[in-house]
């Protein structure tokens, strides 16, 4: 999810905010499904086809489609907002977390470890990784403390892979015990904890993979670009006593963050839905066509368009190649309607919108 906020540079007022939900996982799943279908079809038709995976070369700066999608959707909303607002500069988190220094705190010596932002960088990463709940009992919305999985007094390190979040009760109860000893009666919790401790943070990895691609695309706009880290964002937000949300994080990015005045408390929730598939044939599990989809649009309408009916009011339309369409209202009820009785309210643009 990406937070967006428009801040008046002169007064420090947050005048508009939004939270953009990407569809990277959906893209990955669809590509995986397409790959399986194609493999099955080729296996049946050309089972002795020579391998071709060694004669492909990816260009420099190539990103996986699910990651490239994050860059493109962010740029789409930058361009849209520039049409309606006099934007003069952009502040972005170039890195969600400083991954190298989190893995090895000794990399820049004691001065970095004792800096103000290192504590925010480290704590925010661990809180996000352990989903803001105790790693041992799962307690939420209680004071949480950073805890060494393998005790430091018995050779445990300060690296982020050896750190977890625990409530005060679990932290005191564990003390300097080995984690295997502390959880010997809970083998399923021990297995989950050790696996989660080694696993990287997927969102942070995605942000770190797309950071330079997005930064270079933003530079092409000609606007002044300011960058910062997630630790600096949390420092700014905590300093002003603001709650943890994506849109407030967006307003607190960078060193130039002023004392904010929140003029909106209702961010727009934007979800990427896509513009529909381009696959003409509906295939079975072996990859062979069993039916065909009609060409889009159908009588000037596409699935997801918002329309107004003479009798049933406003709803989303699902066009069909036969005579009638399906109108879905806000209460999920569906009505069969004629296209001649419809008037367009909003054409589908690949996103859905709602207020908190």
C-alpha cells in the first residue's frame, strides 16, 4: 500500500490524502496461471520442443511485472494530481528501511548505532515484521519491547534476524533462556517464530526493488525531489504526535516536514482493479479453448462502469453480448436492465474508490 498526501508548503496544511492499494499479488498469480496453462499446452503438442530459457536476456533495470506495476500506478497518480494542483516538489521514501545497516549494525561503527534515527529505523522494521504483536503470545495493542531471540548473554547478536517483539510479561518470563527451552511445550510456536525471524520483510523488499526506478521516473517530471527513509518518517510523525497510517506517513516524509495541520481526516481509499483481461479464449486446465469472450466494449459499455438506471438508480454495470445487462447496486442486489435505459455516471479507469 502507498500513502499519498498533498501538503500546503506555506501553511503546512494536509489538504488531501489517499491510500493506494496495489495489485502485485494478483498480477503474480495470473502470470503463474498463464505459465502453467502454456506449459501444459506445449507439453501435449510439442513434448520434444528444445529448451529456450537460455536464449533470453533481460534489459538493464528490468523489474518483475508485479513490481513494475507499483511504479506505473504511482506515476499515474502523480500525473493526475498535477492536473488539478500546483505541485512544486515531491517528497518520497527512497528506502522503507536501511536493510544493510539493519542486517549489520556495526557496518558504520558506534556513532551510527547511537544515532537518534537508528532506534526508529530498527524498531519500525521489527514492529512491521512481527505485525505489531508479541512473537510469543500474539498479544496486540499492548506495550511491546525489543527482545533477543537467542540471549545476548549467551552469544546472541544484535542483528535484526535475532530480534523479535515481545510484550513485557513474555519478555520478563523468557529472561535469558534459550528460545528452544522457553518454547519447548509449544513446538508449533517455536517453528513459526524461527521461520519468521529468518524471513525477509516482503513489503520492504518490494520498496527497495522499485525505489530507484520510481525515483528516476519522478525526476523526469522536472519537479524537485526530496528523499528520506522510513525511520526518518516515523521520527517526524512521532515528534508531532500523529497516529500510524499510510497517508500520515506520506505527509511526514523527508527533512523538510513542517509542523502539520490536518485539514482532512477522511483519506480516499484507492484500489487497483485493472482494466480487465485481454484473453479472448476461455481455456480448460490443459490450456485448450472451451469458449470465447466477446470484443470490448459491448454496446459502448465495459464491466465496472458506473451508470444510472431510470428505475433502479445508480450501480455498476456488467455488460453481456446478449440483450440485457446486469446492474449491481451498492447493497449487492442485482437487476437485469436494458442498455437503452442507462446513462453513464463514471467510466471505469482501472481503480475503485471509497471513503474510510
